[in-house]
């Protein structure tokens, strides 16, 4: 299979690496070309612009930060018309061949529905494909792959999706997979926040953390993510992130918007969104998201 990979950030690079290791031919593009090096060293061809990558491929994977970035890159690739009024447009992607866009970034469900309309409007195909898991899972082909779109397209994409995740699932029409993804990422934010507050309180009380953890692990309240993040929180070390704080904030805001649109009362969660918003643009943005442990105890800077 010939695959265009648009976006080689943390997750995109790991997905590209996996596809190369599985013998796929990869044409990669990234806004900052220096982030292509890890993949070209493994055999990917580096493309100077997204349209070049798309022309060489049948499948187009996008792993970009957010909805607007994804839209602008798909416009530059010729897969959607730059002007919405020019729906029959789109630049020539080459040979009149239909491309399938596999959109893997976490974006708003409404943005995804608009992208689907625009991509199909130029005679191409669109599958929404957010994933749960991070770089380690991408590298080992064990991502949880959630799909949304037409069933025949999902079946067509399955051989490729099975290289990335063990049991890709079709969840419904476009929008459904992203709402599911946001539902899961809300839990990442909420569980990390809840654990952080409790950990700070326990440490302040002087009770040994291991005794607290023993009680927690033996209870129905335990979630594996607590132990996964415990060491980072104790050592106040959030370096080498697989999923940075800036993306957690983005996903929480996307969740809140989606939940409000469904008439849910999001009041209980808005405090966490405010906490993360106040840190925007600061040093936490590029650190592992568990750095929100610093936000829950502002008086304890440097003291995990
Ligand atoms: N990391 C994870 O564990 C994980 C897991 C599941 C889902 N996701 C989702 O996957 C997406 C990518 O995440 P990531 O962790 O790979 O993020 P990242 O390392 O920050 O990479 C972001 C990518 O988007 C590109 N980009 C951002 N703004 C752009 C613009 N205006 N025009 C063109 N390109 C632009 C970046 O290009 P430059 O390199 O040039 O800045 C880079 O390729 C996000 O939606 C994230 O929520 C991530």
C-alpha cells in the first residue's frame, strides 16, 4: 500500500514508523521538515508539500494538532476545495485517482463532519479514525482504533487499520468515533486531576504514599493510570512526553463543547478546564499531561 502521512509530530512519527516496519511505502510531509528525519532514516520519502505526498499515494493519513490545521493541510493537498462554494473544485491530485483520507487527529466531531463533506465533494473518500493510546501503542500496532464513516469504506481500509491496532471498530456515522474518543479523553483528564488532588492531600498529611496506594489499589476506585503516572508526580518529572498538556487542554475543551451541545451540565468539569487554561502558553504545555499535578498545588512548585 502506498500511504501519504501528513503530520509527523509525536503520534504521526510513531504511526509512520509502524507502517514502514510493516513494509508499507510511505510519503511523508510535515510543516517543519526537520521532523521528517526520523522517518526518512527508516525509508520514507520526504515530500516538500502535502500535494506531492498525496499524488504518490492511495491512502492519506492526517495526524495534525487540530481541526483548522487539518483543514488547511487538506486544502493544500488538493483533497478539499479551498473555497467551500467551489465544492466541485480541489486541485488535481493526479491520475483522477480517488484517495481515502484517514483522519486520525483529535478534532471536534462537527469539524470532522465538515471535512467529510468537503473531501467527498472532490470525489475522494473520508474515514474518521481517532485512536486511544500513544506512541508506545502506535509503535507496536496496539492502538485502539475507532472508526466512523461508511461501512464499505471501513472494510476497504481494514487491512491498513489492522497494522495500527488489533481490533479496529466501526462506531457509526462520521462524528461518532470522535465523540467516543472525547468521552475517553475526558476520563484521562478527570482521573488524572482527581488522583493528583488526593495524592497532594495524602502527602501533606504525612501518611506514606505506599500505604495510600495499597488502600487505593485494593479498592474499586483504582484505575491503572494512577500507577502509570505516580512516579512522574512523585519525582516532579514530566519530561519526554508522549501526550503533552496542551493536547489534554484541547481535548477537554472539545469534550466540553460536545457535551454542552448534547445538553449536559458540564459545571463540575469546568474548574479543571479553567485550571488548564490558566497554564496555556507556559512551560507545562510541552510536558507530559500529568504535569497538571503542578497546577493542583501551586504553592508547592518543584515539590511534586
Ligand atoms: N500524542 C498522543 O499520544 C496522541 C494520542 C491520540 C491522539 N492524538 C492526537 O493526534 C494529533 C497529533 O498529536 P501529536 O501528539 O502528534 O502532536 P504534536 O507532536 O504536537 O504534532 C502536531 C502536528 O500537527 C502539525 N501542525 C500543527 N499546526 C499546524 C498547522 N497550522 N499547519 C500544518 N501543520 C500543523 C505539527 O507540525 P509541526 O511539527 O510543523 O509543528 C505536527 O505535525 C492531535 O490531535 C492529538 O490530540 C495524540
